[in-house]
C-alpha cells in the first residue's frame, strides 16, 4: 500500500527535497496534499507534476492564480491559513510532513495529531514552543512523530534497538556556521548576505540565519528534550565543522553511537517517510578519503549568545521557549531587512525573555498569547510599527 503524504511547506527547501524523494519511490508514496504560503508559481508546477488531491495556497490573494492554472486538473484548490489547518484532517492522509517555517507550523501539527496522522516533523518550532502539549497529544492519540532534522534523525537512528538502555548524554553536532572563526567585534559588522552563505548545508533563509547565530542549535536542543525525553543537563552541543557526524548518543557504559553521512537532507527526509524501512537511494555516499580529519570543539556561548539563551529558556521551561522563538523570528526578519545588526539579535531576544510574564504550565491559549506579546515587544524594541 502506498503511503499518502501531505506536505505543508512544499515549496521550501525541505518540501522540494521531499518531493524528490517521493518521485524516486512512486511505488511507496503518493502526494495527497501540497500546501505553500506564498510561492504560487512553484506550487502550480508541483501540482501539475504530482497531481495531488488538494493544494492550498496560504496567501489568499493568490487563490485565483492557482485555481485558474489548475482548472483542467483533478485538483481541489483552497486558500488561507485556516484551510491549511483543516486540510490535514482529511481521512485519505496517512502522514503529514510539516515543513512550514516558524510558529505557523504549530496549529496544523496539532490538528494533524488530533486526527491521528503520523507526523514527519521538520518544523522544529512546534516542539520548541509547545513540546509538552505536542508530545502528550501524540501519546494520547497513539501516533508517531518522526524527526526530519538531520541531527534528530541521527539520534533517532542511534537509539534504534536501545529501548532498555538509558541514555547518558545526547551530543548534538553543529557546523559552527560561516562565522565560527570570527571575533565578536567582527560579528557586529557581518551582513545578511554573508550570513546566508552556509559552508555545508543548503537551507531556507530563516534556518540559515539561525545556523549562523547558533540559535538553530539551541532550538534543536529544546526539540531533542521533547523528542527523546531527556533532561536538559544530558544534552550537549559539539561543534563539528565537517558536518559528517550528524549527531551522537552516549550510553551509561560509555559507548557512543554516531550516525554519519554526507550533508544531504534527502536522507533524513526519506528515513522519516519510510520508517522502519531503509529504502534504496541514489543519494551521494560518504567517501571517508575526502574527510581525512574530523574535528570537534566546544561552542563559544559568549560569542554566540543565542545558544546560551536557548539553553536558559529550556531550563526555565513553561512559556520561556515560546518567547525565545517568537523574539528570534522577529529579530531574524529584522536582520534580513537590514533593520538590525547580527549581534543585536541576541539583545532583542534577551530583553524580550526578561520582559514577558512567565507562565509555568501554559495552555495552547497561553502559547498563542505569549507568542503575540513577545513579537509585539520585540518589534517595539527594534522600532518596527506593531
């Protein structure tokens, strides 16, 4: 039986690579739903190629463009964020790949879980913002959350067959980004254009900036806490510039298991979609002779303060990670628009964390309110009209 997949964020980096995986295995997967926020042109191309049951364009102003282009295809067309949240409840969907960027991915993921859909999770903000709510819901509905991030996929693979062996430590590897060797004063002057050139990975703009500031690794640490049910004290970040070891797990006997591969997101995407099978692929293979030296170092949390702020928010819990995420999204957007310097992003996040009221046991409504309040305050600090 083919697995019918809904892809939320189909025109982004993860979404387009997921479609490549599905194209390589037409006997295993069927595209049921394609959803994108704004890129109507690419969404139309994808719909023509894969002919899903439904497409959704988040930007309602582009509904007519998409609907007219697909008029002669057996594809239903809807528009708006509410439609994205509703479409995941379709009975014909087996798995939802959530590859939307930011807080917007939270509600569609909740709706999909409530409808007992398995999740391939590429939207790390979902667990960062509301990890306790999401993991509780998945357990209640008896559905699985399969990680798509290369680091969490690596940990997931390392834990296979280790159900009864306690984890001593999770080691999240980080490339260190393009500015690993720059001084703090040099970081003050870097531009968005420079930050968008990642040495190893090809990703969307938001994730690439987060990688450069090391916030991405902080968000991944929070995500790992919920995915693998580990105490924050058992999560460690290790800078590994070659990005060959995607992450590691250390057990109580001192053994360390690692998952290795070339820096290519299609492998973890395919593993999430096909689990527990490992499907044959044409992905590039790791040639160890091209990597004679694998190096490791500790992250500099004084220079890359976002990583330290993320760990502080994780330790505090409650709505603190939600506030961290919201203020970071605002700061990244402002940096990309040249309204904020690179190191100033940390200032905005830190001040917002200090300002927004702490909620120790938040509900979904609390998360929504905290997200809105944090965004408004962060924008006011930057001078953006709220």
